[in-house]
């Protein structure tokens, strides 16, 4: 028989789950704040589209499309997953920069408006292929005009959101490569210890026992 001791089986320590980010419940003020922010973002970003499509498109349908995007942004930004994602390092900055550039492009007329014109032309071409619309003989008061304009607005908005989302992703990964993670930065300075008077006022037993933590022996 083999008298050699058997080696103890290797114990695999299960991976510890990462820290869970706790979220405070949303208040009505938080929701209305999101409504205001996304109304401003979508309203400013939609200015070039209204300018280009004003002569022919159904303005009411375009307004409905913008309101749909505002509602979608508010709903998504209130989701717990997105709120946790927003609190990740560099994510908040990336979103601010990405959507800030999107709104800043609206003010740079006419050069930056090409970013709106190209997705708009693609959306119009898709609408033409699906609905067979002759925009030159377009009756903006018909039901077909409303549906076609709303469809074009939604498609163009989706294409623009893909562009902005790509820009946010690039900014996020660039920050991860070239910036230090704020959660990994150790605070500088020295540890602040309470003074004797502070310890006495708080009733700390260490203060009454002396600096070594033991009571002084009485002399005989």
C-alpha cells in the first residue's frame, strides 16, 4: 500500500462580487430635472433639421418626433442600470463632452450642419424607398405627409444618436487610457489624530490611561 500522505485538495476561492452602487430613489424633482435637460438638448440639436425641412416637411410631425426622443431620453436616464453606468469613472465627463459638442455644432453654421444634413439625406432616401413620396409634390397637410415626416425624423434622430454615442465611447476610452482612475488615487497628507483635549471631551478611555493606553501605577 502507498503510505505517502495525500495532498490536500486545492481549494478555489470564489470570486468576490464587485461593489454594488446603491441608488437613492428618484424624486419628482429628479425626473423634472431630466425633462428640462433633455428638452434643451433635443431642442437645440433639432434646429438644423427644422431649418432644412421647413419648406416641405410637416412641422407638427417633426415636433412629435422631437418629443418622442425627449421622452425616450428621460425614460432611459431614469433606468437604474443607466444611473449606475453614469456614476462610473469618466462616464459623466464623456457624456457631457459628447452632447456638449453635439449642441455646439448647432451654433457653427453652416459647416457643422453637414453632420445633420448627411443623416437627414439618408433618412429622406429611406422614406422615399418605403413610401414612394415625391417631395416636390408633397402635401404637408395630408396623413401621408405626417407619417413620412415622423418616420424621417425618427430615422435621422437614430442616426445622429449613433454618431453621438460613438463619440461618447471614443472619449470614454481615451480618458481611460490617458487619465488616472479617480477611485484609485490615494488621498495625500497625514492622518489627523485627535488631541488630548478632544479625546477628554469625547470620554475616550485612551486619554485617561495615558499615551501608552495603560493606567499609571501609584507610587508607594
